[in-house]
């Protein structure tokens, strides 16, 4: 049904611009995908827009409003298949039909079962030429959280780690302020804002009373916070309870309603009840399904060595962002606490570095799993 045709250099240029527009919504669209749209006659752009926030008009609507009558006979370049169902906003496919657009090029199909090819099919039946697959890999990367939630029923998980040159995350007494410099710490706040939520363990909360928020960029969104707290020990005075900046989700194995009630009654707290593993720990796989059901597409883990290691052991980590400081700490806490001999030295690496940059005096390296699908 959908043409697998040659895309011109103009097509490629227009879709790149649509992807750049989509990226402008990276701090605000979840649980919706990040989508951009460009409407053009050849190289003349007559309308453009991006989806800003769930519940607000989609990218196509913004672009069509800007284009007005100039949409007649134009091509719409959209980074995700136009929706065909009524949600909080009307179907974008219907808006494109009414506009006089004669061609729609989508970077990728929408995996949401409510759409899943139906939007493009609706346009095709109406006589609009539809093509799909232009810069699909870039579109998938942009919406990895949305796609992970829909296709795998779990969030895309990023592990954030900061270590000294000799691989330590803290001094032996637990002190870790500050291993990295200001530029690296500011970069972490941007990563938090891109994430739907930041996840940590109760040990980190009890030791550091972290805020896990975005402080230096007040215009960016505040991520939700998730605390793995199997025995329900989160102090009522902790920042994650009292700051009110965003909800705090407690994942707990506690089932006593008398103990749960004070937390349930707190306006800033949500309770999650994942399954318990045979070893008495929280089932991370079940927790990830619960978080996906809550609409979380991208999770950043900022935790101690045990929880960070657990995500690696359970094969639930998709990306590692490692900040390495030139400081040498000597005796201290290690980044990971993994079983011995997890891999032979002759085995191929499971992770590949995809980018590296210098931030002040620190080095930031991003690693992806070799079987990454985004």
C-alpha cells in the first residue's frame, strides 16, 4: 500500500527539518511521541510545527494552520504516521485530508495499535500519495522512549554514572560531592529533563537526601521521581516528599495498609506495588511494566552500585552515560558490584561507545547495547 520509492535530496532536507522540529518537544511531549511536520512546495516551506505537549494540537495541525491555503497541492513531511483516531485531540489524518495536501511522507509508521498503518491507509484511500520510511532510524532514535513503551512494554532505561579516574563513585565514607565539575552536573540536569522520571534506591535517599530535579534550567520540565523502597522507609522530611516539584513514586513490597496509608494520603506520592522476587527483592521486570503502564517512556537511573548492577544483571539497561573525572580517590566505593566472571576476556563487548565529549575537565561517554533497536 505504501510506496517504497526513491526519495529526492529535497525530501531528505525537508524531513531533516521536521526531525529538528520534533526534537524541540523532547522535554514536554510524553507520554505522547515527539513529532515534527513541514509542509512544502518543493523547497519552499509554507508551514511547520511540532507537538509541544500532550493534550495540545499535534505537529500537523500547527503546520497546517501556518500554511493556510498554501497547503493546497503541497507535500507534508511528518516524522511519525499521522494519527487516525480521536484521543484528546481530533485525528491528524482528517486534518490533512481537508487541507488539500496531495502527498504525505512519513518517517515511520506509528506502532500504537490505535494507529499502526491506519492513518496512512486513510490518506491513501482518499487519493493522497503516501510514502513511509524516510530517515526512519533517526525518527526511531528520537522517539525511543515512546517506542520502547509501546513495542516492549517497558521504558527505555539510561544508567547515569559518575566515577573518578580510578573508577570510584565516592570516598569510603560515602562522600561524593563533587566528583565531577559544574558543566557535567548541568549536563545531568538536561538529561533529567529529557527523562520522564529519575529512578533511585532508598539507600541513596537515606544517605544523600537527593532532589533529583532540574535546578539550573527553570523552563525545562521536572521529571517524576521513583524510589525503590521495599520496606517503605522513605522519610517524610526528605526532599522527594516535601518539595512538591513533581510526583514521587514509591515502589514497595509493603502491603500493610496501615503503613501505606500516610503515603497514600500525601498529595505528592504515588504507590507502585511490583512483584517480589524469590530473594525478597523487587521484581525489576514487573516494575518496568508498571512504569510503562503509567506512561513512562524514558527512565534515568541514578543509584548506588547494587541497584545499578541489578539493572545490568537483569538486562534492563539500554544506555549508559558515564562521566569520568580526572580525580583519583584511592580507596572508595566501586561503580558496580557484579558477580565475578560475567564474561570471558575473549568475549566480544556487549556495549559500544557512540559518543564522547569533554565537559570542562570531565569526559562524558555514552554507551549503547550492541543489540539496541533504536
